């Protein structure tokens, strides 16, 4: 098509902007064009030219430690990894049938899940903008599939609303929006917004409210086809003689407010909980296995670090083989330490006082996850729920339905609890058997006919009783960030810390990877300058 | 609107307010255990997850200290300070626990699990508790 006017090509335009405003302006324009999305991942680091014979010891074979090892080895370092557990992956972990879980305090569970079923006790969903993690999953051959984050057909339960009866998410959300739209429409009619909006804006807003809230011609949210098309029908549209749908009754608005649905709706707007989300095929632990395919040969397992010292000539790490009971001291030129702060704060070192104060200043959260294996997928077969979460105000927090193997016969594992805060502490303090009983009692509100009847077996992980981390995630606040964060992440002579605790993406795998890349980039620079 | 109703309304709003997420978390409204009243209930709800049901602590890659037969509980102020502000991996509880809960808990700890400290825990000892939750970041 030739309009007779010369339109500059995109490249010409970008060049012109670059001349006028520099690269920042170019980047801004590229973002507007959708060619450079906002990310803190600039691509894998291009570290190279390590001094011949330089060595690094990495403490911890979680994702941060394994990524650090992978990139440092590529750069030319000789790398060794020490790991407390007998497996790689750290908190990236899946639990399968046949696994044995032993907690601090001694409680032991033998997991009885059927083949192919699993519980992801830690990370379980990946935001689509966690680009570092997605990059390395692809690079290391870890297959991903959709994680059904948002399902309109799940339930929301609040002990203080609807006499404790759960309601479908879509019905609560539709009734919340419909009522808000009607109320705001009335406010417009009563001239309450005239000071803020021009008459033209007001007209546009009214039309928007009518469409958004499914209001009728009189700007009322009422029982009818419009409201039912969002909230669900009493009798859905069908075919033939009796095909006509029947609309559903609206829920009382005071109860809708008590249900807390607005907070659930807002939850899904958090940028890390927005769709699309992913999970690895076969369990979250497949990511750790993928990383271990690259660097597993560098790992010494069952190694409990007891001392971390450095001087002008290098770093020395003393560790005990927890199986054989033998103590060894390993030496290296540099150290990347990814040991969780709960544990690191109890390890003898000659790190500076300021560094040790930072390490001791960050408490860890707790959470408890419980997997329940059910004989059949009754949530799919009886309630048309395919993946997603049903929320409750009880301590289990939610139950979450499996996102894979839809329509399959045979047993499936659902997440029977994701408890944090006080509820997480109380569940964590119980025996594994008590936790299962609480999960069954509380989860039954959603599926009273089937929940106990179809239950086969269960397994739980209380993160503060996990021996190698003793907590869930680093829990910063504004004060500790200000006083300690920079000190925590600072390279101190030959030692640098990495992990989710050394990031602003705390409690996400992305944070541990970004932290590792930043740490080794600074370490490599230091090593070249030395 | 009576002030009583307003207070209840404000409480409900607090409980259901959506907060920005800085971690992978369950979502709003959940994970609420029954409110612990006695010292033993507070211990069972909040403390035994780490310090264990017998208060003897546990050992893994690091250790949770025993509270049983622990002479540090002899000083009310020290125990109150640790529970309020945390230590190392242990979080602060000055916003999770009310003054009454903290007083009940400290009294319970000082008179059970092989501890026998008769001096009462006073309101002044638990002044730091009942704080507004600290925002995470």
C-alpha cells in the first residue's frame, strides 16, 4: 500500500530517537512497541577468562548454588559444591510415592502416593515473567505445562459469611462487581462525581459500569440473563425443547462483602499471581533435576558445613560427612554461599561483625503444605472444577486441584493445605497424622460428600521442621532492608552470599537465580582484578 | 452507627484487606487458627512447631534451642524480648501476640517443662506486644 506519504520504518524511528534521547529513550520506545518487555534478566551472563587454576567452592546445591556453579565453570573456574542433603534442588522439591520424609523432632512419613502423583511442598507455580527461571528451564530441557492459577468455578469459603457455606468464585465476583456498578451509577445520578468528572466522562463511565457490572437498562443489578451470564445460571442454556436457560438468584450483598471476595479478586491482580503461570511436567523437582544434569557431578552430598573461614590466601570450609561422620576441610580461592540464613547464622565463621549481624537479622516465614491422595477426581467429575484453588478462611488457607492429567481415572493428589502465618505454625506443630485430620476436616467444607470417602493417604511438609532449611523463606521488612540488605549481599573479600534471601524477589525461585547471577558477576570481576 | 459497630467493621476490614504480595503465599483470608487464650494454647499454636511439643528443641543443619530447663527463662525481660523481637531465623511475635497472650505464654514457659520461676510476669514485661503488623518487603 502506498499512501503517498513516506512513513519512517521502525528502525529509522528508533535511530532518530536514539540520536535525540540516547539509549534510554530507545529502550522506552522499544517497550512501547512490545519488543523489549520489562525484565531484570538481561540474558545469561557472559563471564569468561577466569585465571587459570582459580577455584570456587559453592555451599548449597539448590537452584542458586547450581546456577552459580554452572556459570562459573563455563567461565573457566574449577568448582566444587557442598550439599547438606543427599539430593540436589534444595527447596525445589517434589514428593512421590515411596519417599520418606523425616522432620526435625523425628516424625517420619512414608509417602504412599500412586505412581506419577506428587506433592510440590515448596515452589509450585511459575509466573510468566520470571524470565531467568524460564530461560534455564528451556536451556536445561525442563518441560513446562500450564499451571491453572485462576479458575472462576472454584469456591470461596469464609466461616463468617453465608452461614459457612462456600460459594462459587464467579458468583461472588459477579455479585460484587454488579453491586458496585449499581452503587456507583447511583452516585453518578446523585451528582456525587460531578466535581471529578465532566458530563461526557460521566456518560462514558455509566456505560462502562452497565457493561462491566451486567446492569439492566435502568442501571440496576438484578436477577436475569445479564447477571447470570457472569455469575452462572440456575439452569444453563441447553438444546431442543427445554433449552431455555433459567437465571440464578443473586447472593445477599452484605454476605458478599463478608466473604472477603474483593481480597481474592485483588490477589489475582498481584503481578506474581497473574496468568499465565507454569509448572514443570512431572513435579516442580524436575527443575532441580535439570540443573543437576548440568552440575550434579560437582556435588558432594551429605556434607554439613560447620566452619567458613577466609584469609588472604583463600577460603576454607570445614564440613562433616553426615553418613560417615568424618570431618574434612576444603579449600578454594572463592566461595559462593547459598546456605539459608537460619542455618548460616549458626555456622562458625570469620565474616565481619556487620555481615554476621545481617545474617542474623532476617527471620524466616513458615508454611505447611499437605497433599491428599483421593481415589478419583470428584472435583472434576462432580463439580466441574479443573485445576485452580478454592479459598477458605480456615487455617488450611486453600485447597488446590491438580493441573494435569485431566479426566483421568484413578487416584489423584490435591493440595489439601497451604497454610502460612499463625495457621502454618499451628499445623506445623502437629504430628503428621494430626495435620492430615485437620486438612480433611477443614477441606470437607468444599466437598462434604466425597472428601473423607475418597481419601486414601496423605503427606505433609512443615517448612520450619525441614532439617536443611528450618523455615520457609527469608522475611524482610522495611527496617531490615534498610539496615542490613546491602551488607548481606556485599562481596566480602572472597565470599559472597546468594539465594532468595539475597534478593527482592524473596520466596521465589527467580529471586534465587537473579541473586546468584548478580553474586557471581561481582565475584568474577573481583577475581579478575585480584 | 454506634462506635461498637464501627469497631467491628474496622476489624473485619483489617482482616480482609488485600495486601501486596512479596512471596508466593496462599492468598487472603486464610490460615487463621482458633484464637489461643491460655499460655499452653499459645505455646501449642505458635511455639512447638520449632521448639517441639516437649520444648526440648531439635537439631538439623542448625538447631532450635530447648526451652525446657532453660535458665535464660529465669529473667522475664530476656524471654519477653526474644519472643517480641525474634532472634536469627525466629520471627518477631510482637504483632502476632496480644499483651495478654504474651503474658500467659511467658508465665506458662517459666512454670513448665522443668522451669520453676515463681516471680510473676507483669504487664510491664509485655509492653512491647500487641503491635500493628509490620509490613513486609
